[in-house]
């Protein structure tokens, strides 16, 4: 009888030990709300997940990722935020300004990280860059707009008018356009605006600039960037050079940009996520930015409209696309 009791006790102890070990191997859940699919936002998401993997949070092992895409629809972004509020994951990543705004408004008790948000303060998602407050922090993709306009001037020294395509309903776009206007005034260059509210209006907006601008500048506007092939086709059919604000638009066919690397921005955000999952508080983590700017040039795009690339720019370029 004693042996039987001892055996039962031993088996019970082993069973409890196994349960304890499995309980210790905690699984985390992250919700990702991406406003729209386009290469830069996709790269930010990939960099985020890759960094988490490097820090030991591995999808399929101890990490579950719930990826949701709003397809550039603000009401869908709201629905996604409500879904995450109900499911209560350990952390939510909001990619692009509209997703960041809805996540910050809806999710008050879940840590929220943002990325690819130009001005988080102006967008109303944090109190300040240094002390975000509440449960939201992350990374900004604030563009060096002034330097990007100076780059256009290097390609086109005699430029008189720059057309800017954007959605005035996006706070991040309005911020960049205001910066562009401020810089253009100092450069004695005129600005013509082509505005859209949805992707179906992009072709018409580009066409509205034909005949009145010497070049087109595209800020990190989610609707415009996601419709970049339409912008490029219409512009180049009319021999108008297009300059971008991020590298993947240059890869697609814009002439050039001086900008950040969105994959690395995503990794930077992933590092912040790992710290939060390990106990850090978002309210005490300043919003981070990328200072690592790179020059991207598309030679094929320049050849398409017979635009000469200054030799010094070719020599200093970090990446040159030839196809």
C-alpha cells in the first residue's frame, strides 16, 4: 500500500513539474494593424517581426501574430482596433498614421507601438516625442523634406514649379506638404497641389498637374504611394520626372530620394516591442526616429525621360537601380 501511494505521489509530482515547465514557456500574442499594403509598410512589418525573432520571440513557437490590413479604409482600421480590444493581445503594432490614430483612440489598456507615422504628436497619438505618456510609443518616419527638395534642385537646377500629390485627409501628408511649401519658398520655387481622397482619384490628380509643373514630388502618403504605378505611368507619358520620399518608390520607377530604410525602422520598432514584452512601460519610452539617410537613384527612370544624373550624385548614391 505504501509503495502504491509513493508511486501515485511520484507520478503526481512529475505531472505537476511538467505543467510548471510548460507554463513557464509563456506564449505572447501580438496584433498588427497595417493601414494599407505597399512596399515600405510591408518592409517595416517584416523588419519588426525579424527583430522579434532575433530577440527570442518566435512566431509559431512562443509568439502568435494576428495580422490585419485595413486596405486604406479608416472605418476598417476602427474595426480592427475594436477586434484587438476584445481579444486583448499582449501588444499591438499600428503601421501608418490612420492605424496609429485608431489604435491610440480605442486601445487604452494594451501597449501600442506605432511605426511609419510622420508626426505622432500632430496626429494626436502621443503627448510628446520624449515622454509619450499613456500606453503608446514607437518610431517615426519623419522625412527630410527640405533635403529631398534640395535633391530635386540638384537634378533640375532651373526648376520653377514642383507638383505635390497627397491626400489632405492624412495628417502625416499635410505635415510634409507644409514643410515642402516652407522650403520651396526659400528656394523660390512654386508648389502646385494635386489632391485625392481615394485611390480612384490618383490618375486624375496626376493629369491635373501636366503642363504646369516641372517635376512631381510624392511624400509618404499612403494612398499615393500605394498607387505609385499609376503616378509613374501618367507622369512619364508626359515626360515629367517623379521624385519620391522613400526608396521603394524609387525602385518602382521614381527618379531618386534621400530617405530612410523602412526595414531597419521596423527592426528598431521590434527592439522596442521586445523591451515592452520583457516589462518596459511604453509611457517611459521616447518615440524613436531613424537618422540613417540613404541616397537612392533609378538610372533607368532617368533614361526614360532623357534626364541627366549629376556625376557627383551617382558617385555618392548608396543604391542605384538599373532595371
